[in-house]
C-alpha cells in the first residue's frame, strides 16, 4: 500500500535529520563570514508525468545543443554575429566572455558538459525557462541523496509507483567526463570544504569514482597535468570536473590572487592536453542578456522552432523595448545582468516613487546592464510546514549532460521559497528543496 | 625594407628567496605582414620546464615553472627584425568586433567623455581619419610625465591628471576611439634607442590595421618592432607570474634597438 501524504509528512524530521548527519549542507557568505546551513528538505515530492517530462526532455536537449553551438561559434568564426542575429555588444561586453578562449576548441567540441536549466510552470500548466546555468550549476546531489535516504527510511512511499530511478546521475556524469578525457584520470577539483557546495563535490566524487582533489594535488609539467599521490608519484589527469569559477582556475592566466587554482592548467587546456568540465568561457552563454537571444539561436543553428518558451523578455538596449519597459514598468520584473543567486532582481511594483526614478535613470545610463521580464505567476506546490500543507512558489532545475549526445537526467532539483510572499527560490536565500519524481509510465 | 637589431633584457630581483615560480612571458616579437623576426638568443633563468604557445591574439608566449629556490629571475631575448613600412597588416574581419568595446583600463569616464564632446564634429571623416584627428588633439592636451602613473592606472585616471607615459597615451587614445566604436587595439613593442618597452595602438582602416603612436603623435614608421597586441596593456602583460616567497621585488628592463648597417 502506498502511503498517504499525511503519513509521508510524518517522516519529515526523520529524513532531515539523516540529511544533516550526512552533511547535506549549504554554505553561504554573509557580511564576509561563512555560515553553513542545512538545506531544508520537504518530503512531498514534485511529480512530473511521463509525457510531460518527455516534452521537457526534448526541449532541454534542443536548448542545450543550441547553447553549445553558440559557444563554439562565438569563440571561433562568430557567424551569428556576422549574420546579425545576436548583438555583438552583448557577447563582448558580457562578464562571462573570456577572450583567452578565442580559438580554442575543447575536446569533443563540447563546451557545456553539465547544464542546469531553471524552469517554472505557469498557472496554465505551460513551462518557461527562467535561466540557463552553464558555468558550474550545482544541486544534482541533493535530490540524489534525498531519494536514497527516503527509499531507505520510507520504502512504502515508493511501493506501487512507477517512477524513474535517479541513481544513474553518477553514471551520466562519469560518461560525460570519460567522453572528453584526453588520457589519464578523471578528477573533481574542489576549492575545499569552505565552499557552498562542498558536500556535493565529495558526494559526486564518491559516486563517480573520480578523485576529489584540491589545487595542491595537481601540477602541470611539460604540458601535461598530473595528480600527485601521497607517496609523491605522479599520474596523468585527462579530465577535470572543476568546481572553481573561471577567474580562480589558473592564477598565472587569470586572477593572480587565487589560492585555489592550478598554475598553467589553462595553457595546457588551450593545447588540448586536458579536458576542463565545464569549459572555461561558458559564462558567455548564460548571461541574463544573452538569454533573450536563446530562441533565436535555436532557429539559427538548428533550424527548429524552440520547444520550450522563454519568459517574455525585453532588452532596454533596443529602443522599442525601452519604451515598452517604461510604459509597463510596474508590471515587470527587472534584473541586473551582472548579478546572480537571486540578487539584483527588482519587481517594478514594489519600488517607491523615488526608487523607481532612480532605477530608470540607471537603466537609461546603462541599458545593456538590465533586462525586463513579464512576471510569470507560477504554480504553487504544497510543502509541509509545522504540521500543515501550505502552497509555496517552486522552480525546477533540470540537468542536461552532454557526451556523444545530450541526455537529460530524469529527476531534477525542485527548489521552493519558504517565504509565502516570495518568488525567489534560491538556496543562497534560504529556500528549501524537494525530490522530483519523473513517472516512468 | 629596414633591418633592426633588438635586445630585450629583464631581471626580477626578489628580496627573499622564491620557489615554485610559475611564469608566462610575452616579450617575443613574432613575424607578421609588417615584420620578419629571427632570433639569436632566448634565455630564461632559472627554469625547470618551459614551453611555447600563442595566445588568443596570436602573441607568442613562453610559459613554465622554476621550481628551484632563486632570488632573481632573468630573461634575455636578442634578434633581428626586418620591417616593411608599406606592407598591409591584414585584419581578420570576424575578430575586429572584440576591439570596439571598453575594458576596465580603457573605459572612458567623465573627463574623457567631456574631452571627446569638446572635439569638433568629425562626421565627414573616415574612421581612421577620426582616430588620427583625436590623436592630434590628445597630444595637445596631455603631457608626457614619467612617475605619476603605474601599470594599473586607467585611461580615465591618467587623463584626469593630464600627465602620464606611453601606456596612458595609448589607453586614452583607445578609450576615445571606442567611444566612436572604432576598432582599435593596444600594442606593446620596442623603438630605437635604449630604455624600456614602448606602447602604441593600431586602428582598423578598412581591412587593415594601421599602427599609430599617440605618445609621439605620429604614424608608426619602419623602426617600430611589435611585441604583442590586445585590447589593453593587460592583454599584453610582458610578465605574469605567481610564486611562493619573494618579499619585495624590483624589476629592471633594458631594451636596445639599433638600425643594422
């Protein structure tokens, strides 16, 4: 017999306690101090039907394939700029565009190995992509371990339900690493235990069989990357799943103050002697300004109509859009393209008269810096809080892994806002998460 | 055709011993449409391993590691350059857009914008003519003064003081061109005489890059040897390095360029 929702909820504390014991934590920096927080788990899963997920899967593969083509193009021939489809300024002035990547072809031609695409479902049931995360999307480990613990603790919850197994994430990830490996070991490069996602780094290393390393374990010599083991023996490394952002990856080539990077790793990457996952320079495609152009990219590179919708988006950079934004300011949500993690997001309706004037002044001075979007009233999902079920806003981060072909992990990270009035679900702002059940029939 | 002999010498002195010194050097002129380079000597000391590459601007780099403990690091490069003033430096059209936009060092602020607005309207000129005109105007406005700016000084900072050196002239010139969305790039190189490296700029004129020297307010002739180019001085950094130890460090640079007879 399957459990009722009420019976399921009675296990909430139990599962959260186990997650805490496993160290499923999220670290955040606040006022320059590091705080580790538990990542609250809600036992009521989000359920997505087989057919609905099949639709998402098609759309996600299409989207990530186009984004990958875009990255390949803007670091080589730049056809999409020459053909006037994407405004040059958005490419070159974006913070993620990394000039040293120009002319580099990464192993297998893959830039976006692991993509985290954030989606929401509107009240009418249609899905919208809110954001593409192509740099270092984190979060897959959370539903992965939560599922495992729930299966152990509440086996009855799964009885008689035909849902897709999600434990193959490690396999997908390992396949992605092996596919581009240039010869040698695969490793996961972590900045160390004071990173927000350290739990994830260690868990994924354990699950994939890749070595978990910090910069001290790696050394470049004679144009190859080596892992140095406890006895000082060197073994070649062919694939680095780095959980360090571009600017800290290599102190010789980028930020010289970086204490977590590997000197010269970028130089040998340029020569094709190691795979870096995800590829450096990926940020050029997940910039909030570039988001506007993704449906155009899909048409341009794949000659297909986009399957998934963007939230209706306006670029004040274009005069026509600027007038629309000014006329409809109070209905729109405005985002600073340089910010992430739910910061730099402003709802037009919530600004005072002075704040609004100030914002418009900034927007007119630097139109390239902002995008405006229609507010999507997304569906609420029930969570269990203090003994009752209450509706909250939630999104879904779907993971797409690229090897010989794009694969969508049949699960995902559902994040919800614990604040009933908030649309912002980011874990760095105190949100919680749920498991995502994809039904197999 | 002009033949020039060049030598570049750099020495870093460390107050305290250094180890695990990772370096990347960009002080090696390479052959292009305007210059043919042949090397007689490339010495780097100390070094555990070193290897060559070209960066994304096509600049030649040598990078490597000096593991052993050392208190100084030296680089010596010697060779000859045959330069051809009449040759066109062909541009790759798909790469020119990159040189139209600001970088941190070349972003125009209030003082550069104000100066730009004060210039006569230049609508009737070609992009290249506009660039040369702005170079003339900049030259009148700015005074060559060593010691008031550093390598991280921005165009805006230097221009608001109205004093600086060749790097500042080049950066301000680039900032002005970029306000007009004229593709232009920073060049690090050497000119005849004895001293430090020099900096100038290249402006896109149709399908070719034309080198101009804002510090001397002139079009570059056949005595200019180009080492590297990029969006700004940072892209042309001659020496990038990280190491353990070191304390205070001092750098000596000596460049000699002579016409060969």
